[in-house]
C-alpha cells in the first residue's frame, strides 16, 4: 500500500467505516487537542490530493486504532492489533446517564459534499473568537458588516409594504417583482422570456440547489468551473450528479479553458455551468469567450447555467454580457439577485430566468415547477423591493468607479498582493474577490488548508484556501476585499510579514 490514500481506504474498508464515521472518530480522539477534520479534509485524503499534517496524522491513527508509523507509510506490516473492537457499534451507540442511546447520523448523501467557505478553518477562527481573540474575516462576500449599506429607498419601500407581505405569494414570486426582473432580462437581451419563466428564490443559493435537484440523476455529469463558487459543486453532488471540473486558466485572465471543457464532455454530460463575473477570481468573460462556450454547448446538446449575481459589479467600463443572449436556440438558466448589488445578502432575494429554447426542456421545467411549488414561495418582503431595486439609479455604481470604495479597495489589494515576494495575482475586473497565487516551491507549501490555519493562528486574519473552491493545487487562496483600505492595509502588512518567514 504505497500511498496514504490507499492505506486510509484499506483501513476504512476493513473496519467498515464511511468518511463521516472517520470524521466523528477523529473528533472524539482529538477532543483534548481540539483537532478535528472536515469533509473537505476527508475527500482530499481519500482522493490522494493531500496528506494530513503531523498533528492530524497522530489523531487519525489514534482514532483508527492503527500504528501511526504504518499510516504514514513508514512500516510495511499490517496495521491493526488486537485492539480492533467493534468500531461501527462504538460510533452508533453512546452511553448517557447509564442508558444506551443511539446516535443520529447525517445521511450518506452528504459524505462527499464540500463547502469550505464556512469550513474547518472557519471553525478554528470561531474557536479563537470564543477565546477572546479579534479575527479579521476576509472569508465571506457579505457586504453589510464592512459598512456597505442598503440604498435607503429599498429599506423605506420594504417598510411601506411589510403589512402586505404577510401571506405566501405565488410560488414563483409576486407579479411586480417578476415583471421587474423580466424588464431587466430584456435589457440584458435574454431571448424568449415570459413572466412564467421567472422564479424568485431565497437567494440565488436556493435556486441553484433547486435546479440541480431537478436535473441530475445518479451518474449524470455536469461541467463546473475550477475554481468555482463551491455551492455549485456541493449541490450538484448532493443531487447525485457527477461533477466534472473544467479548468479556468490564470494565464488567460482566468477565462475557461475551452479545450479542457470540451475534452471533459461525455455522453453523460447534461450541462455547463459558468460563473460570470466570477467568484473567486473576479474574472469577467468577454463576448468571444462566451460565444465559444455557446458553440460547444450547441455542438454537444448541453444546457447552460449562468450564475451572474455580480453582473452589476463590473469595473473599468467593461460591459457584462449574459451568455443566454448569445444562445437563443439553446436552453439557458440565468441567475442573479440583490445580495451583492444592493448589499442585502441577509434579505435573501435572488432569481432565475429560463430563456431560449424552452421546448427542449419541457419536462425539466415541470420538475422545476414541482420543486418551486414544494417550497411554497420565497421571502415575500424581500420580493416586494425588487422593483424598487432594479429601477432607477443604481447606487452600487458609486462603489465601482474611481474614487468608489470597491474600485479603490481592488486597486489597493491588487497592488499590495503583487508586492509580496512569492505572491502574484491577476487583476479582478468585477465583484470583490481576488484569487492570488502562492509560489509553493518558495514556501514549501503542500497543504493550503494548513497555510490558511497557520496564517490565521499567527496573524489572526481569515482567508479561504484555494481547495475550498475546488481548486486542486495547494497554490491559491481567496481574499475578499470588502473591508476599508485601512483594514486591508493592516491585513496585507500581516500577510507580507507572515510570508517573509513562512515555510511548511
Ligand atoms: C457566485 C455566487 N453565486 C451565488 C451566491 C449566493 O448568493 P445569494 O445570496 O443570492 O444566495 C454567491 C454568494 O457569495 C456567489 O458568490
């Protein structure tokens, strides 16, 4: 058994353990040291992408009741001694006050689901916060805590309408909200959109999940970018689909690598997902790239999902083009919402628009309607301000032009990151994320989660490691540049200091 991954799989098979069982055993064995592992750790260990760091390795060996040296590959003999008890019983049964109690476990469907934007590194940050430390959180794209406030008119109008929003709405949403979204879709040139093609959701998040559940059967494949906004991979996996990641190429402004995309299409592929503008890279895809994706989808009869939640946060006078506007003959689903452009992530309002060739998706649309009806409707008070938000002056524009906060913060963070020896970053054109590259040779980095934890522990700054975005090398991390420049300056100074002596 030459690799750690093989040894781990062998011991798990021998003891009849699932990934979730191992996570629980480690949690129990690591109680004193506070060591835990998450699902992302497990899937990376199993796939052989990373190996545990030393302290985790020790706890893992203890949890699995194997010789640590064997687990590390330093022994060739068999791992298990006479201590092999009935492990599966142990994890199913716990003693409480002398009574035997059965533990409740989460479903196996969640075993391979990864969502690390709020994962183990964040758990460690929360532990530090509980211990009284002050942590600078650059991990989540949530504008409100960084002093971005909702346009006053939006708050005023919601207040005015609140008493009219007590009941459920139509499951797809209020007519006025959907009409406003329809008009917005017209401005974006989405073809063949009627009011019945518009669904509001409790954020884009709910609708992504709904679309994946309605589409994917066991083994159906879906092309999702790497790096991605990890909800896409998580929900497609949860729905039973097989996620196939296509590479976005840092050398080409983080545009999708079309050759890689095409290479990965099989006869089980149902759809292509694009995130444009992109989280985590901040990329914005030009029309020519979108046309090539459409061409590919056309040739292989694929559906297109386009996550465009940042379409109103585009800088440098670039224009956002909706891919659906280029594909009237294909079936497309376009997502957007108000969480980012109107700084109301907490209100939970997003939407999706079906467009193009709906005739080929009749049955799928039936599935979407079924799921939409099952959740009754999305948050009605939040729907009530869609018309206000999408009409008239878009105050978000003030933030994304020279002198505006998001623009200036991007300028600063881009320059500051590139000035740190061993770090380089492509300039984002939209949204409020940057995805810098680390020279892993210089710092001997093999585990990006370890890097994020080390930086957190030493400098009390929380970033998300690249693997949290389904990026399969340990050489990137994401910075959310929503904080004010003074705060970013402090964070970048700390990163510079940290990198000046860091070695893994
Ligand atoms: C690309 C992308 N899509 C969707 C979402 C979720 O947005 P919502 O608040 O509408 O659920 C996010 C949130 O960060 C995102 O970055």
